[in-house]
């Protein structure tokens, strides 16, 4: 198994719309690239909508990207992004499904930051089917077995 943890060059992206925008992480230690909406969209309470970004990316072969909710959107507005995986072979527009778990409709405005893109090294481990798995300290106690 080979894991390449050295990115060669740049995160290449293409604007599919004039107003499309992706921002490099601002602070040292930040992991996510903010991507903005290219459209106005109202997400009704207890509903979801797909929002366009107008951005396509090119990820190196030994990496993949994850779409994640921006913490402010989740905490302040009860919005949650459907977590998605962008494989290195995907070159189409990044679209974002946003769920509104709140009781009020929420307006996404053109230019709003709507999602974070986080890059991860790709690790593929060979599979081996077994008839039995080794016992673990937890045993068969299941979910929540460590208490609160």
C-alpha cells in the first residue's frame, strides 16, 4: 500500500460561472476551502435544496475531497450540508445539498459561503473476508456501551 502525502502543485479549479468563487483557508491550521453560492435560493424550514457553486476541481490521484458544513451555518442557522465525497476522477460542478433543520425559512444569497471543501489523502486497504473476527475488549455491547 502506497500513500502519497505530498501534493504536487496546486488545487486546480475551473469557474463554470463568472461569479464562482473558492477561497483558500485563511488562518494557519485551517483545513477547509470555502466555496460560495452562485445563486439565490430559499431553503424552507424542515426541507432541503441543491445550491450551485459554479466550481469544478481537479484533485490529484492519491487524494479525495469531502464537502462539510461550515460550523457557523450549522450552529447559527440550523443548516447542514449533505456530506459528499469528491473522487479524483470527478470534474463536474460541485453542487451542494443543504438541509434546513430549523423552524424558519433560510435565504442563501448569491456570494454566500455555503460549504467547506477538505482534502484528504486516499488510503485503499486490501479486503479479506473472514468467517469470524477477532474478539474486542468491548465485546458485543454495541453502540453507547462506554456510557455518557
